[in-house]
């Protein structure tokens, strides 16, 4: 299965839940911050992996 932002976000949320974080809980500002944090982390990780993969393909050399 290919890594996607959504699948990674879901894996992060599942891991947070298994570690005891209250994923369904809202903050004082009525925002679910764990979901937003998981989304931000997943977006950053997948974007970085994709960018590095593209750079590697362009500059790949076997020495």
C-alpha cells in the first residue's frame, strides 16, 4: 500500500489513541487539536518523502 497523507494521519491518530491520548476530545477553543497535529505531521512527512524521492531520481548516481 502506498503511503498517503490520509493513511499516515490515520496511523498517527491510532498510535496516539493507543498511547492514551483523547483523540475525540476538544480543547477549550472547541478544536480537536490532536487531529490537526496528526494532519500537519502527516502532510509534512509525506511532502518531505516525495520531495526527497524526486531529488534522488534526478541526481541519482552509482559510484
